[in-house]
């Protein structure tokens, strides 16, 4: 085990420099709105309400109280405050992963931590106001302290992770397994009790807050439209790692196979670590397969996959993987050549969505009389931006039931459709608003050559 000697000091300095590099790589992208996912703007709206003393409101069910409460303290700084917090937690996650791997195997901790930080879906989430890297950071903290037989700190960290995303409570299983497998005989029961008690304290705080505000109504989720098996697979592979990242992982595995011995010898006590890592990797995967809504759901699985890769990865191969993964967010390799990577495309779409939202507001402000626009997926952005600009929020609705639609028309209200709102209404409400008298609204965009929507 590395001690506080020269080697340990060098590792600490290298890890600090790596953390600064990871943070620096995120800084240029923090100001581009709260994120492409409308949920990011819902987090910002929830934070604003809480900060304005309007009480606690979930950004979306079932609630993400730790992130929502912390975001209310940061919302005064806008996207830089919320996105910056995500960037910091991604650095924390990378540091904790490096510390875990270093206790498992020498020589690969830094490159694998760097690889994790630049997995495309991790980079996207760590420059957005979404909870994925927050929860992953606390999950890794919990795993780290469990490996060091510190059940109280491990439990407290997991309880905070639950406050970032309730489903992360399931990660208590691999942490408990790690405590059992690494615990001393005769002390395991006490360790489990301390872990559960420590995790229960913050968890009960979150649930008490949600119950007091919503009763049992917070225990729900939003259904996902049927997704094909091919799309589900693509999101879980290319959607997470990008093509360059997948190529890098393929090279690592191929090099291990060519050496003819799949498992590297470990100098340290790894009892239970890999078994717990397998369980920790499978839990987010099962959750994703049940509700394959976003590749971000798989972020908590990524560090544990990298922990497992230490079994067959030499330092040189780990640096090769890091190189490919650092490139992956910025370039996409396909049969047609090299294109902009998924992260850069995400940033472009974020800017486009904000332009469209502003264009919708400009178009609505230029119209006379009673009016309302069905905004669809643009609503979280418009709600936040219109409120910030002091505009009348009653002119903007997310969607409208057919009965209410007919009522508003009868009242002489002009109903408009933002880009994409007609198809959403057809799919979710079962009627065609355009056929019943709605009008399509063309956003007033700053560049006439720009497309009407994302």
C-alpha cells in the first residue's frame, strides 16, 4: 500500500494537476445555458423558486432534493453556478475513482481517471445542470470509504447520493457487499448497522421533505416512449463512450487478449472490490434497460467498468485508452470520415435551443390580442427565460388538453404552436391542434439562415 513517502507525494501532485486539467477542460462550456436536456432548465427553475422563498418544488418527480436545494444557493450565478457545480463534482468523481483504483493496482489510476472524466456523456453532464455526476461522485465516495472499512462515512455519502437521485439507493447493495467481504470476522454486523444508520439519516431528511410537500405523490416517474432494441444498444455504447472511446476500449481488450493472460497481478488486497464493482456496474445497467431514456442513466456504471478494466490493463494501454477517450467528445469517427463529436454537437444544440426559445418569445411579444402558444419541449427554457425577462408567463403553456383547447378558442384566444408542439400534441394528447384552428408560430431568430428548431 502506498504510504506518505516520495512516491505517494508524487502521486498526490500528479492527481492535483490532473484535477485542475479536468476542471479547465470544462470551463469554456459552462456559460452556454443550463443544458440541452429540458430537465436541466427544470432544475434551474426549481432552484429559482426556492431561492425566491417560494418554497421547495421538485424539478421533476420523484425529486432530487440535495441537488435542488444546493442549486438554489448557486442560482444567483446562473448557468456558471449550476454547471460549475456539476463540473466540480465530476472532478471529485475522477479523484475518488483514482484513489479507489490506486488501492487496487499501481500505475493505471491516473489514466483511467482521466478517461472517465472525458467519457462524452460524463463531459456533457458535467457542463450541465443535471444530477448524474453529483450522484456518481457521492457513490464513489461511499465505495471508497467502504473499501477502507469506514462504514459511517460510507453510509453518509450514500445517503447524500440518494438525495441526488433516489435510484442510487440501490448502490447500497454493492457497498454493503464490500463491507462484508472486506470486514473482519466478528465486526461485520456492527459495520453494517453503522452503514445503514448513517445512510438512513440524510435519506430520511430527503423523504420527509418530499412527503411533507407532496405526500406519496412524489413516488412516480415519467414513462418513456417505446425504444427499439437497436437504439437502446446504440445509446448504451456510442451514446456513452462515442466511437473513439469505443475504439480505445477495444484496443485495451485486444492487447490483453494478445498477451494471452487476461488478468494482471495486483500488489494490494483486492478482496471483494471486483465483485462489488460488478454489482455496482450492473445496477445502473438494469435500471437503464428498464427505462432507456438517456445514456446519462449509465454514468454511475462507467467508473466501475473502469475498475474492472484494471484486471487486464497495463499502464501503457491505460494511457492509450485515456488518449482515445479525451478525443471522443470532440471527434466522431464514422464510415464517412471524422465529424464533430457528440459533446460539441450537444453544445451547438444547446445554443440553438436557446435561440429558438428567445425567437418564440420575440414572436409572441409582437402579436396583438389574447394569445397563447403551446411550447412543448421548449417550455422549460421559455419559462425560465420569460420569467427572467419579466414577460407574462400565462402566454406560454407546455401542452393543452383538447377540451381546454376548444374552450380557449371559444373565448377568442389565438392559439399558436411552437416548432415540434403539433407532433407532441398528436402523440400525447391525441388530437391535431393545427386542424382545429391553431396557427404555427415561426420563431424570430437572430440569423435568418438558421433552422427553425433543434
